[in-house]
C-alpha cells in the first residue's frame, strides 16, 4: 500500500492544478450592452452569448425625423422623413473570432411624408393636362416601409470574451418593398379638366421617383461593454 501513495499524490496534485487552472482562466461573460451610430442614427442594444459561435441581440435605433423642401415629378413638396426600428438578431461566428454573419427581423416605423406646397403661381402638368393649383389643393403622398422586414448582414464584435470594452460594427440590409399612397382633392376641384387617368399617370411618376425602395441599408459602428 505504501508503494501506491506516490501515485495517489500525483493524481491529487494534477487534479488540484486543473481546478486552479479553471479558476484562474479568464471568464467568458455572456451579457453585453452596446451603443453605435450610423444608419439608423443612434442605436442602443443588448447582446447575449449562447456559446462560442452563437449570440442573440435586441436593439433599437432612430434617426428621429427631419423636414426638407423638395420637388418630385414637378410638384413642390415639404418632405418629412423618419426612420425608427427595433431589431431582433442572431449572430453566427464561423471562425470563432470577432467576424460574424447576422440574420433576423427589423420592426420598422419608417416613412417619407410629402405635403404639397401649391401657391397658385406654379403650374403642374398631370399627364398632358396643365393646371395651376392653389393652396387649397393637395396631392400629398406617403411612402412607407413594411412594418416587419427580414435582415441580413455582416458584422464585427459581440463575440464571447472577458469583461470590458469592445468595438462593434454592422453592415446589412432590411428587405422590403416600399408602398406609396396618395391623398388628393384635385379631381373634385378640377372637374372636367383632370381625369382619373391623369391622376394615375402622375401617381406612377411619383412611385418611380420615390417609392422604388427594395432594401433599407444599415451601417453603424460603436462600442460595447461586456460584464
């Protein structure tokens, strides 16, 4: 029995060393908060590590809203644009590093609202009919992105790692066809002058100019803190 003691002591020493190594190894923390800037504006979110290759995230981004005067299809407009969205994402790290593929969904509140600025002096042609609308006339339009759209992208960061600051970046697109709606009173204000076909032709021109959106790009860089 005395001859086996050194062997038992060796096993005990190796076990103790293994436990010590695990205790001293850097911990891979699962929770992370982050903030970035770019498109869509300011983004804040939370990331959770599932394992070395998979992660889940949720974030919210906004550009706020801004107004700008513009002319579309020969019509003077005051345009207001807003871009707000919530993102639900899954990250895949194929090489075990910081580079990742990202897929998910974006829940959007994104629209371009165009309000006519008719003044009674500027002429507008509808199809082949020209009129001079007054301030009481309108040919307003709204372009909206679908409420829910799939997202595909590439990125850097959010990987499993020790606590502390990190760098994050994203480039991707939300895929969804924009829809145009028109609110007008010109048919009733110009009976016998404008026809429904004139309105439809102008609506088609406007759709070709401002509602051809098929993808909504997203690109941002920022900092994260893992804890």
